[in-house]
């Protein structure tokens, strides 16, 4: 099973944002830092999941376990519902992608267990400045 740690971060809310994706694949690791421009923290968290799922599909992974410290994203996926309709299109895309896997799991973890993805997301925020 592929372990995928995700995090989205914003410097301000909204503000410059980025995502971090850390993938553990049987001893091999992948690090992704992706700048997003100006978004809210919640938008960044959903986009982190979407990008992670796209990366996993590109690698033809079939069984993945995603870990996130965003209770909003984890709860939205588990319940297939989000109260704020602003996030509905992001949830729909994440659900569509998650259905492409043979097995897909998502689990909430405390921030202290998501440090690598957090570091990658913060690096992505700094990358926004380089692109401007």
C-alpha cells in the first residue's frame, strides 16, 4: 500500500498558498512542493488531495492510503458532503479521482505526524515569490 501525506498552507487566508505531498512507496519516497498563488487554506487543502490523487494515478498506483491533518477534507471525503458550497467542486473532483483506485483510504492525523508534508507546503509558499 502506498502511503500519501498531504498538506495545504496559506500565508494569510486568503494569501500565497502551496501544497506539500509526501509519498512513501515501499522504501522509496517522493516529495512534491507545488505553489498555488492566492487561495484560502481550505482550498489549498483540497487541492493537495486532488494533486496527490493525480500523481498516484499517473504512477498507476492502485491501493493508496492518504493521511491529512485537515479534518475538513477528511470529513468531506468520508461523508461525501461539504457545508460550504464554495468547496463543492473541489470535493466532487476529489471523489471522482478517489473512485479510480482499487482501494482508497483517507485518515485524519495530528499535525505532528504530518511534518514532512507541512514542510513541503511551506516551501511551496516560498516558491510563489520566485515565480512573481
